[in-house]
C-alpha cells in the first residue's frame, strides 16, 4: 500500500520550471487549462487541447509531467489560488472594523457567494468533477474548510449578538447552508432548486437575510 501511494504521488508530481521563458510557457499552460475547464468542463480537458490553447508544443508539458491527471491537478490548484487570494478579504480588518452584527453577517455571506459567482464556470467544472475524482474531493474539502474558517472569523466578531446557545456551531451551520446553496447554484444553475430562478443579487440577498434571521433573531 505504501509503495502504491508513493508511485501514485510520483505520477502526480510537477517538475517546476526554472528558466523565465519556461515559467512563462508553464503559466500559459495553466491559464489555458483553466479556460478549457470553464468552457467545456473536465470532458474537454486534454493535453492536446491545452497545448493548442496555450500555443505550446507538447514537450513544454511533458517536460513538467507525463500524466494528464497531474496536469489537471496543477490547473485545479492554479484556478483555486485565484479564489484563495480573494479569501484574504476575511482577514482584512479594515473591511470589517466597527460594523454592526447584521452587516457583519450580510457582508460575510455576500463575500462568500460573490466568490462562487465570479468563478462560476471554473467551479462548475470542479464541483461536477469532484463526484468521480477523490483527489479533487479531498482538496476541495480542505479549501472549503479554510473558506469556512474565514467566514466564521468575521461573524464571530459579533458573537455577543448571536442568540443561539452554541455560537460556534451555529456559525458553522450557517456557513454550511451558504456554501451548499452556492455550490448547487454554480453547479446546476439558478433554476435547479427553485421553480422560479432569481438573479444573482436577489439570491445573495435572500441568503444573507436567512443568515441574519438564523443567527441574530431573538
């Protein structure tokens, strides 16, 4: 079992480029891979398609890895880093300082949902792929927990105003609801879980209102 895991890990390794020209080519490869996922999902993701869109020859990819799955995971991480950069908003004290409890809750919900909506096409491909890709599911779980920690850190600034007996559990449950609703929307579209689809702004406002009423209603 240990040898099998080691072999699997070796298959997924990326040999990082060192020269500037190679780094530039590799970045084009990663950007192209994200674009392909956004346009056609995992089914459209092939090494040939990535080479064509990135305008690189196959050796530019095979110099980094010989595995399509390793390339896919590298593209996944590249796309996720864009979301993780946006998550830094939760650590921005200036964004949240001196806000009343209701605005903390609404703001945390809006920031969370906004990330999903801004990266909707990429996340749709990722979510649908994760059902049959254990490694994407594992990594996605870790990233989701990090997002939840940022969300909770903002709302717990208003812990004294939360009326439920177990504040931390309540905030985590609130995040789970916001997260699940956002996942369903980006993966299956706005009309999947409700008979009359609503615009993104209304969807966000509805979730924020539900969060306020759950956490702050007496």
